[in-house]
């Protein structure tokens, strides 16, 4: 009994570690003297990571869902399981995508410059100086909100990763659980870049409190998922949270793309996408090779 408790506590601790390595990528946000070209590349790199995550989470969710539908069609599995899995798949995507759309419409209205900024150029030098300050404030507020939205989307993804760790442990595959922890820990480091990228180059350095909060929002769900997955295994919940993460990541990826294409040329943008996608696949390869 004692050894079981020690092993369980160790898995939970390592699950938390796997999620909080996301904080290793957050120092990117404190870089202030960054040219527009370099910042655009960093945003494109982060977007590439998000594109990989979309492919990764939705492919895993769809594989499980399609297997259930195939089994029901062949008569080897109950029809209701396939129906519920499909509902979890499309419901999760809808909630993740449309939920953040609602959030963005309600809480990101600061994207529109105030009247003082859009007045005619006849304003005196003092007012124009004030306008520049207001524009900087708008950019800062939007960067913080975009960063937090990315953290929420990544957090939903990491919750599903925690479920995989916990369910591997619950099934007795402790070796697989440890391999997953190592792989996810390396993978989550790159996700920290995705959260921090919108904050790089701001006139005012992001506070340590905000960086820690965003890191916990993005990485903390790995620990929560590990706890729940070790106690309760549910394929339906697994599909739903993967789909939820995928829908959320689609939304924030489009925001990152719209921001990036205004900062840099298409060549640099695509190069950043390529580097980010490659980084995502290479870190994921650690998990695949370890669990083979």
C-alpha cells in the first residue's frame, strides 16, 4: 500500500512537471528590443507550433471517433457509442471555436482605436504624442489578451495530455506513463513560445505575475488531467477535450496569422510556419519513439 502511494504521488508530481515545463519558453516575452521583422518571425514560429497542435489533437480525436463509427457500421460495436463519440467530437470543436469567438467579440473590443487616435492629422504635436501612447496601450492590451487566449487553448490540449498520462498509469502501463511525461515535458517547452510570442517587443516588460499566470493556465491542466485520468478513464471525455482543444487552437491560430501577415513578408511568415511545425513534430517524435 505504501509503495503504491509513493508511486502514485511520483506520477502526479511528474505530471505537474510535464505541464510546467511550459514556463521554460516564457522568458521570450521579456525580450523588449526586438525588430518588427524578428518579432514577426517569432509569431510565425509560434503559429507553426499551434498548427502542429491542431493536426495532432484532432487526428487523435478523430481516430478514436472513426473507429467507433466503423465498429458500429460493421455491427461489432454499439451504435450509441458511435453517436456519442461523434457528438463529443463535433461538440468539442464547436464549443472550443465558437466559445473563443464569443470571448473575443466580448472582451477584445479594445482592438478599435479610440477617437483620439483616429482624428485628423491637424492635431498638434502634444496630441499626436498622446495618440502614440494610446496606440501603444492598445497594442499592449491586445497582446496580453491574445497571449491568454493562446494559453487557454493550449491548456485544453494539455489537459488531454494529462488524461493520457493518468490513464496509462491506471492501466498499469507505468513505463508508458513515464515516457509520455518525458515527451510531453519536452513538447510543452515549445508551447511556452506560443504563449509568449505576442508579448515580445512590447514597450513595457510583461510582469512576472502575468507570465506565471499564463504559464499555469497553459501547463497546469496537465496535472489536473493526470489526476482525473488516473482515477477515471473515459474515451468520450478524451475525445471531447481533444476536440475542444482543437477548436480553440484553430481560433487563436487565425488570430496569430492575421497579426503576423501585417508584420513581415510572406516568405518570412512561411519560413516561421515551417520551423514551428517542424519543431512540433520533432518533439512529438520523442513520445512516439519512446512508446513504440
